[in-house]
C-alpha cells in the first residue's frame, strides 16, 4: 500500500519529489570512430530551442566534403556501420535538404575536412533529445551520427549518393550518462 501511495505522489507532485523524475538529457559528447575502431574525436550534441545542435570536432577524415546524417539506431558496428540503420525519418519524407518532399529529420548539411581536421556547427531543427517524442534521438534504441566518404548531394534517394559510411558515433542514454561519472585518476585515490 505504501508503494502505491509513493507512486501516485510521484505522478501528482513530480516537482516536489525530484527523485521520481528521470534526468533530462540536454547535452552530450558523442565519440566518433572510423571503420578500424580508432577514435576520430567528438561531436558535442545539445538541445536548443530551435532543435539539436552538433559541434563537429574530428580529425582523420579524408580531405574533401562528406555527408553527415543522423541514423535510426544507436549501434555502430564496423567496418561498414550498417548496424546504424537508415536515416532517422519519423515523418516518412524523401531524403535530402534540397528535395521538395524532404528532408529526413536526420539529414544534415555536409562537412568539409581540410588538413586532416573537420570542424563545423550544424543544426537539426526537426530533432530533439527529449525522450518520448517521435523525433527524439534518445528513443529506446538511440541514434547514430554517421559520416560518409563522399558529399551528400541533397536529392538522390535514399541517402544522397554519398558512398560508404566511414565514421560512426552512438547517441544513447547510456553514452550520455557516461559523461556524468567523474573518472578517478590514480593520484586522486585515497
């Protein structure tokens, strides 16, 4: 009986009993890996009023322009990263930022790699990190950020004729919560 009372109090007074509420994730660092499993750096992902912002800071991509998209599953199994599934597309639209019947929620502008570095700031106005929404990157199976070998042409179905998937990073609640834990260095141990 006490348990039922507690659960109903959590439902009625969540602002009083903050222990009843799940932690809302508003930002996270997503580590990107190449097909060999080497880390390429991180993409900072954050919830903004106008959508989800991606701050790309990776090294080691081939020179030139590359497609980058959000995929429907938070699994990056190399070397081909097909485990990430298709582009995140909850509204069943056509692929491409230039397509009149598009775009997928997970379609992003291309990034450019120069001198081994790729830095960009991108927005996905159709996405959110809020769980429970159909366009959430943090649904039960998460999402993945995938970079391709060539540029995305913004029109060709189903994925912009952008070639093989060459880098991938998992966007999951597990990965987001990993950043909350302080790592204890040997000199800090008691």
